[in-house]
C-alpha cells in the first residue's frame, strides 16, 4: 500500500473521495444557462484582430435552426419554442493566439411529449461553424454530427450516435474513420462483435448478495450528461478493445485501473458500493466479473482477513480480543497488531472481517509498467473524450500515444501532449 500511495500521490482517503464523487449519477438536464460575461475575452480577442462580439446566444439560435433544416429536416421539421440558448468564448492559448474553436454554444428547443432538440455548436474565428451536434433528448435515438470537411459542413454520423461496421461497434472520435475502415477490413473475433452479449456490460449474473454494491438498473444509462454539451455515450468494455491497445500482458485500460483500486485494499465491496466511473468511464457494469477475471489470470489475490482489520472500529477490535481472552488495552494500531499475532484467521473472518484483493507480483509489475493509467484517471486537467472542447487529453489518447511512441519517458510525453 505504501509503495502505491507514494508512487501515485494518493492514499485510501483520496480514493474514497474519488469513489464517492464518481458514484453520483450524471445529471440529466435539457438546458444550460447563459454563462458569465464574455467582456474580458472580447477585449483579448480584439487585441489580436478578432471581433468576438459576434458570438452571441442569438447567433447560436439562428445557426441551430439553419443546421437543423439543412441536416435534419426529416426528423425535426418544426423546431419548437427555444427553451434556452447560450454562447461562451474559449480563452486564448498560452502563447496568446486564438484556439481553433473560438466559441461554443448550445440551443435547446421544445418538442411535443416532453422531448427536446439539443444543438451544440463550435465556431471558427471568422464566425463560421467548425462543427456541431444535433441530438434528440427524450425521444428515439437520433444524432447528427456535423463537421467541416474540405471547407464544407457534412454530417459524418448520418443520424446515428454510433457507426457499426461488419457488426463491430465503433465510437466516433478523433481519427476514428481510419479505425472504422480497419475494422471493416479486419473483422474482430466473435467475442467483440456488437451482436453478441457483452458480459462485463450486463449485471444479470450478479447474485442477490452482490446487488447492494450496485446501483439500480435504471442508473446505468447509455450516456452520461444526456442532452448537454458534456454528453458522452458509454462504450462497453468489449467494444473499447476495438479502438484501444492492450499492455504487454494483454490487459486493457479498465483492467489496469482495477489493479490500482485493488492495490488500495478496498475491493471487493467498497463501503459505498461500486462507483459509476466503471460504467460511464470504462464500460464495465459487472465489476465482480472483472475482478474474477483478473484473479483467474494471476494479477490479484485475496489477502488475509487480518490485513483488513483497519476497517473495524476500536470498540469492535476490543470486542474481538476480549472474545478470545486477549488483553484489549492500547491504541488502535496496538489492537490490530495483537489480533494479527494472537487470533487465528478463521476467527477474524468469522467476526465479519472481509478479505480484500491485493496485487500479486505479476499484478504489481503490471501496474508499475502502466502507471500512466491511474495517472490519467486522476489527472485534474483531463478532458472529455473527443474533440468537443479542443485537444483531447484522456487516458484513451494517452493509450494511443504511448502505443505509437513507446513507454519510455511516458510522463514527459503526456505533459507535451497536454501542452
């Protein structure tokens, strides 16, 4: 435990905070309020010759109507009353230059039966649309991703959130078109095909005893932050394998991150249950199945129950000692040491102390060789996946970069990617 806390700059308390925050369900909202004043940024852009005053909520509303008519007239013949609209300027780069996307905005329109149309737009410095997304919230699955290709706006999604090639689910994102073509030429094994059930994305096999550590099925929606500019579709773990790279030992990002959590000594059955990060961030609903898979391959193993004594209160420790006729005086650390030395493992386990997973030598070596995964998972400056907010800085972009350039000097490479 000490090795990994020093290595990653985290302790159990940090992990608990991370889990508690990640467990909070993504908010479902149909509108974003108007942001604060853009006055200071307008002045900054004016200083470098760009009239940023043209980027207003009214402009976003007008452009949203034009885009809907041009690319989605069949689905959205009449946009309802605008429910909300907003426009925000992006800050200049560190070198004082304009970013590629100078501004971003959102317009939300009411439709019958409680549905809404959400339009997210990003703008170039000349006021033209860089890219956009039209998405129906609360209705049939329909999404138009509009990008500027060779100077013209084109719908690259064709009204669908995902592109399926030869039965293989592939998510749109940076450089994804090349991966789609590759998937078409090289069909994936049956276990990764879209028409085959995904075991890690299904909790039907979870026993009744395990259920309290999971959320209700309604919690596991197919996207996080639906209907907002932050919306991100969940990519099941098995599908993610199609567009990411394994480690030398064959582990994918989610599996390596699970080693990190096992190193913290809180799994299985963390106090607050399994956090939503596993589903919304890594496409894993059945966390127990992933743990069993890592255990069967020798990366993790259950530690003695005595190693988990720290989870008990002082009163519980004293009660356990007294039940065995062992002195129960001293501080908590003394009580734990005394139990470990004088009370059998069977008695400790019978007292309700649960054994937790720890890393084997193989698992510890694997985590050390792939430190970038927990590093990116906990990075305060990570972005959402895809190009919506400029250059992507995620564990997935790091995975691609380090696969292409190698692991030597990985931290400096990631810092350079961020800058």
